[in-house]
C-alpha cells in the first residue's frame, strides 16, 4: 500500500515550546589517514520538529492524538504550520509576487520554492532550496520579471505547489507609437486589459525588446501597455508579444505555506495529571515528496 497524505492542516503542533532543525543529505567518507570526503546528494533541507512539550489543554491533547491515529503513526503525512516560518517573504512577512524564484518543470509549469542564504554569493554547491509542496490556498501570488500577474492567467495546485500558466497568447506587431503608454498595432487579437505581455523582436525601437508590462487598454486591432516609449527610437518593423514567460525572464511567486510532515516517532504519553499530559520524544519530519 502506498503512503498516504492527509490534506489537513494542524495549526497548533509546531508552536512555541517546540524546536526544529534543518539537516542535509551529506555523505561523509573518512580515509585511513583522517581525510574527509564529503558529497551533497541534493540541495534540499529536511526539517525535523521536536514537539515534546506539556500538553496543557484538552483541546491540544485531542488534536495531537487525533492526527496520530488518522495518520496511522509514521505512515501518512499531513500539513503542519511552523510558528517560526510560514512565508515566502522572510520568515513571516506579507507575501508579494516577486518574493522567490520558481523552479521550471516544463513549458508553462513551475514549482514553488524558497531559496536560503541569498544575502551573499553561493558556494560551488549553490544555494539551499526548499521546494514548497503545500502552499496555503488563497495566498499564492505570481510575477514575471517585475510585473505581478493576475490570477486569471495562472493556476496553482495547492497539493503539489505547482503553478501552471494559461496557454500562451501571441500577437505580431506591425507598429508601435512613441507615447507615455505605448500603443501596439497587432491586428485582430484576443488580448484583454489586465493581461501581461512581453515584447521582443522589434527593429528600430529596440529599447522595448525584452520589456514586460500590463495591458491597460485594447481595441479591435491595438493594445496599450504600461511602457513609456516616448523617448525610444522610432519603430521600423517586426516584433511579437507573448503572455507566457519567455526565455530569460524571471518567474517568481509569493505565498504562505505549510510543511508536509509525518510522525518520526511513536507517541509516548505520560499520565502524570489529568489535563496536563507530558509527551516526551515526539518528532515530526518534513517530507520532500509528499
């Protein structure tokens, strides 16, 4: 029987009074002469939570006992919120669409992720990355470049942390005006106000190539974008616009998240006093592929 995952969130397990530690899959071989040879299997940390503390209320005790039995001990995973870290913006900041780079999976599909230690340059092994598999529904924001993307143009699977962009809409440019908000002639189209487009392949007005902006207005054959082209060179020919991320563009996201965990121990419960039950040596471990 394959391991199960309970898509329920336990809010009060990893609270103040508990502790956690991140560990890495490092193989260490020591030679006869005492030399160490270390290899890193992957850059993903695994967090372990020690939730051994006095269960000082019947409600907390009931929640812990309930999830332990629903998970069949160490068998099934479940969501847990860590009081110390649950946001893409630092530990507990308000998420923004530009917080964290996503990992590309396939055309138009990206994995939510959080990168650590970016205040300084990474070593040869790169930065530490946590793949975010369990974002909190309703908190995910997505950006391309420096532009936040409206939710109608992407979707997120909150059970896997995968973001999928809507099918690409493209248009061929035949003219661009020089104005505070550039007007692009592209013929009959299906673009709508609020969409984000990237412009490339333009001759003459080359300053606009690679720029992405929101569409602020449309008519049957034109789109207006939030790019000031008034000081750009004169358009001569060519150009195409795309809604989906293009090669070289940064694709980012912000979110709140839960940790996918399972019990990594049994549940030894003392019976010292009714309503105050000491629980010793109880550990949860993060699941990398829940």
